[in-house]
């Protein structure tokens, strides 16, 4: 490695890491687990607790781009024999050869000097984050829904529901003390509803926090938080909740998130949430429509053929009992169903 690059590494505090020997003991199980959580597009490792780690690629970029006194200039000192870094600099900056090294200064058109240019860049980044990609199960700031095996076959309004972070990763309450991250419990979402931050009373665009991590208060006393911070609070709460399909289920978790976000002033429960996603949710594709209603139609047809009117009677009783339980537990016995 070129001595000038090594000097920058020493000043950054990574000299000991560069000079240390190769590790003698490797935890291959840990390495395999981290590889399984690797997300190539964001260059991060998403952990089940909802956090993302800093990767060596982030450190590499910091070492390649050394900031100097001029705010709009970026210089990288790269050895000539380092072809990968050389190609990166040549594609991103104006290269200048000096003393066998490649010195790269940012071109004028890439300097972000004005507030207007910065705001345009921020808006473009937000548009990229808000792009829905059903093929990758990415639904930024959405509530997502998928049918439940067996139950949805008899009553297609019943399903499994989750809520998504700003990067589109799905969070869903899938079992006792367990909030699933980026692995929707019962298959890919078939229906989604994207929520508008403008309908949330929480100041989602002001991620201001004090040094100890506590959320700050806005000028009028309301809470200041980001979207992901709010979902993280609900995730921590439900990681200590017992799962019960009748009293504390996935709808309870999402309703809790919406209340923390103060979406449409809050006061959400499992019934109002189910009605919201059923009435306003959009299907991902035509195949998703078939996946939702075809099993119900098939069960209904077979029931009429082999059971006739008795089947319809029992089906009606089943639906009334199920709906009646959640209406009773939500509006009459308010402590019965957890939110």
C-alpha cells in the first residue's frame, strides 16, 4: 500500500487493524448468519432486531474520499496499481496524475453549493425510497396484507397484516415475543396501502434527538420522531408480548404503530384497521386477487355441493361468532384485545 494512503489510515485510527495478523479463530456460523442477512443494494447487514450494521464498504468509501479545506472538493489518493479504486475515481471525478498517484477532484457540476440543489437531491432520494417494489417485497411506509391459510378460505376478510419501514422492509408480529423483520410470516403481500406522512400528527420529518437518545419535543410540545423510530418503539413493546390470535395478534401490533404515528389522529384498533385495509388496500397484481378469493370460491363451491344449505348455515355462524368476538372485545370490553 502506498505510504501516503497508509498515513491517512493511521490518522483515521485504523493503523492497528491494518497491521494486525489474520484472525486465527473464525466463527463460521456467525459469518453464515450475517451473509444471510446481507442486502447488496444498501450494502448493509439487516439484523432481526431491526438494526443495520456499518460495513467495510462504508469504511472503504470514507478512506477513498479525504475531505480538504474546500467544502466542494473531494480528493482521493489511490495507488496506480489499484485498478478498482482507479476506475471508481476516473468515473466519478476528474483525475489528475501526481507522483505516481491518482489525485481526484470533484467536477464543478457535482458540487452542491446552493440550497436549491441540495433540496432537489433530497427530494430525488425520497422518491427513490418511496418506490414500491412488489417483486422484492419492498413497500415503503405501507400497511401490507396477505391471506391466512384455512381461515381466509372461509372468510377472505381475515388475513395477516404488517407495517413497513421507510426503506420498505416489512415488520409483522408473528409469534410470542417475536416481531419478524423482512420475512413476512405467511408469504408475499397481496394487498397494500401506502400511508401519507402528512396524515400523521407526529413530526416525522424531524429526527432530532438529544445525545442520550431521548426524543426531543417540538415547539408546541408535540413529539419529534422519525417514522422508523416510532415503529421501533412498537417493535420493542411487542417483543415482550405473548401472541394470541384472539386477543393480541398482528392487527394489534400494526394498530399500535398507527396510534404511535398518530395516523389520522390515532385511536386505531383491530376492527378499524381490518376495515381500512379491506376497503382501501390495493392488490399487488391480478394473481394476488386470485390468491385471495379463489380458495374461498373453491371452498364455497365444494361446501354447497356436498353440504348444501347446512354448510351455508355453519359458515354464517362461524363468521358471526368471529366478527362478534372482535367487535365485543374492541368496543365493549376494551381491555380484552391488546393494542
